C-alpha cells in the first residue's frame, strides 16, 4: 500500500521540464520504438500484455497533468487503447491526448510500436519498456518463459524507487558550464503540407562498419557520426554557393548518462555533445572529421564534465523566481527561450541506441527492431541508429519533401564500400 | 533490386527509389509481394482542416455585411449605405480569399475577374448616387488598368526569364496611364488641360526605359553589379 502511495505522481525530471512548454500545434516531441515479429500481432493478447506491463512502469505509463506551478506525471488508471498505424509514425500528439495518456501503443500487422512523449523517458528507458512489453506478449501468446535479462523487467515485481528517480538532481556538480555556442546550419526544403513524416531506413552490415571503425580506432557511433557530418558538409557545399555564407555543421550526439553515473532510472537521463565543423575554414576529409568527433566526445562525455553540464540545467530549475511564477507564465518564458535558442545549435540529432540485445528465446520471435525520432521543432530532420541481429539500421525522419541528406549520406556509405538497403514510407 | 539511377539497393517494399524517385522496374526481375513499411493513404484527420479554415474566414466576412444591413434597415427602413459596405466586403473576399481555395490560382483568371468586379461596384455607386462619370471616366480607366495589370501579372507568373522587361514595360504603361487619367477627367468634368500628369509620367517612363535598357545590356548589368555591390 505504501508503494502504491509513493507512485501516485511524479515531478517532471530536469530534462523533461522544457518539453511540455515547447509543445506546439505543429510539433510534439515524440520518439518511437517498435518490434516486428515473424507473425501477425494478436490484439487480444497484446491488450492483456499492456495491462500486465504498465503497473511496472508508473513513471512511463503516465499522463501529463497540470499543476499551478509545474506539470507533473500521473500513472494512467486504465491501459490505453491499442491504435492502428497511420501512413507515418509519430503523428502529432495533442495536449488533450497527453492529459489522458502520454504514450501510445500502435499495431500494424506484425509490428508492435510504442510512441513516447519525451517528457516520460528517453530512448534507453523506452527500450526497456518495449522489451518488457514484448516479452510479456510472447510469454502470454506462446506460453514460454523469458528470463529477465538485457533490460527486461519482471512484471511480478513492484516498481523500484531508483527507477523513478530524477538522476539529474542527484548528480549535479557545484559549478556550471557555459551555454554559449554558435548556431548551426539548418537544412531547408519544401514542408510537407499535411505534416506527413517521411521515414527512410538504411540497413547495412554492422560487421563491416565495425571493422571500418576499428581500423581508425574509434567506436561505431563516432564513425557513423563522422560520416553523417561529412554528408551534411557536402550537402551544404552543394546548396550554398557563396562560401561566405557557410555555417557550422554540427550534429547533436546524445549521451546516455546511466553507465557514467551508474544510474538505473527509467526517466530521462541523457545529455549530449555537439561536434562541430566550420566549412569556412576549408574542406574536411573523413579522417579529420573522425578525429574531431572522437576527441570531442572523449573530452565531453566524462563524469566530471557531464555533472557540470547537468548543473547548468538544474540551476535554472532551482531558480526561485522561475519556481514561484505560475505555470502559464513559465510556459510562455520557456517557449520563448526554446524558440530562440533551443535547437539552433545543431543541424540534427543523431541518436545511437547501440546494440539492441534480447534473450535468445525472444530473438526467435522478433525479426527487427526500430527506433525513430521525430524531427526537430525548427529543423526538418532527425536521425537514429541501432544494431539488431548484426544489421545496423540508420533511420532518418524528415518533414520536408526532398530526400537530399539521405542521398548524400548514402553516397558517403557507397564511397566507403558499404552495401546499403533502403526502405521508406514514401507516398 | 538496385536503383537504376543512384545505385542503392531497394527493399522489396519500395516501388520507387526513396532517394531519387526513380521507378523500380526490371522486366527480368520478379519482386515478391510484401507488406509496405506503413499502410498506404491513411493519415490522421487534421483538427483544423482547410475547409474549416475557409468556413471560419467566410463567416468572418459575413459578419460586417449582416451587421451593416441590419443597422441600415433598422434606421432607414431600406438599403442605402449598407449596399456599398456589403458589395465592398464581398469583393474584398473574392480578391483576397477566393484564390486560396484553389491549389494553383492562375492570375489569368483572377486578376481580370477582380477588375471586372471593381468595375461593377463603381457602376453601382455611379447609379446609386445618380452620377454621370462611369462610362466616360471609371470604365475606360479601370479597363486600361485591368488589361495592364493582368498582362504584367500573367507574364511574371508564367515567364521564367525577362522579368525586368515586363516590369519596365509596366512602368511605361503606368506613365501613359497618368495622361489617360487627365484626358478622361477633362472629358468628364469639362476641366481644362493643365498638364499635371506629365510630372508622374516622365519619371515613370524614364524608370521603365532604364529597366529595359539594363535588361538588354549585359554590360549595364555588370557595371551595376560593380558599382552597387554591398
């Protein structure tokens, strides 16, 4: 009984505080994780699986409620209805929907997808939810027993306090990092008139990339980020004719803070680093870019530096003047700050979820896993990557018509001798 | 199967290349039927559809018309001044909002339509006020202006090059328009010629000729680029 009381409501975590404020009529900050099975999904069984799974995730299976001073999360009372898939993922989530349930479960033939409002959790937390949900589904459907490993949580256990904590508050340093940064180049294009989200998925052999990355003594993530930056650089050189108008190429690389701070939270706990190229200084070779990304990530993604970055955000949250103003004023101020600074500092986010590992018994049932980020509020792209079953996936989402960046990214991979299979939801 | 244009390997779900749009077809390659990655043609309904927005704007335009008609009828027991308001608001709606109903509104239809409606409004005002200026002044002036603006907007819309020629010619035409205004004022109101129209006409014609000269001469363009760079 005490446990149930404890999980009646949650403050938004430090990173999540900006998300409801930056929500607009045309942009909701969502991401999706999905698992595609070898057989069609049984809706009845899935409904039961959702029902069994959500009590284990009180901070994620939640609705977004409004207080006088802050938003807060409240666990949903009823499991949400399972929705049908549209022609594109991450359809706009209105504030009204969030007040009822800030995540969605969507089924399309063999695929089970979960879409989260980013205030609930981040990619790592979302993946744990998806794995647990699919494990529950498979257990019910095939009457098998799936071990609770690789992030799968037991539905029989009660939620733990450390899973719902705001690890940002716990790990802030005493000094702040500066937020000053240059603005990045933004890719332009013709907006899709009906908010259609174009998804382009590249699949390639993870072994091949692994070997290429290890030849340069860097991680796969660093290597792919460098390839992406080179594609953006080439695209800018092609589109912008006047070298004086070149702007920095910057890619936001999210960093999962859980291993760094030894946290097991299921809330948001990630920060980022932004490697940067300045095309005004001349052309960059891939080796140069790899070097820049490798060292930037290496120097930034340390426990000490990250705690300093955390403090920058936590200090703002603790400002008395910000705390005592009513929510609607706060929203107004935060929206203005977000619009003027928020996403101008990078061309896109390139979020690598790494290797998606599953228990052997589950792998037999799951053909593929997908991870899709919604586009940025003011830039038309975002990109994610992950590896499942030795296949490395890079998935672009864009809300403009032209697939220019994808083409440039493909050309870079082709030049490296990597065979790529492309898939999309084009109309 | 590989894209014949950009060389990327296409998954069996793809009928066209997602990167370059090239049709994925080869007579010798049979492709298995597979589910598309996402269902086709199933998009969420927008809360505020285009039709809803149009209905809202239409209603907003109707409000002043009804208010004025009601006030006029209530005070004067017949339609007097409210007719001007109603007709003006209706014509404004047609000029401003109506083109947005169409995906690609062409100026060849809408611009002459706008001038025709303005001519009708002027004709009504002339009739209602018992004036005698429509046929000898308003009609020729609005016709001339209508033809010029239609020609210029259609040419600017459809031509890909030579915009400077069109704008130059339009300036010259507007210069002569000043003279025509004075001429018809003389005819209609029996005033004497005092030549005021020459003052706007001369600079307009000079600007127009200058633009055409710049458009003809590459040299002039180069000089301008050099002298006016900033």
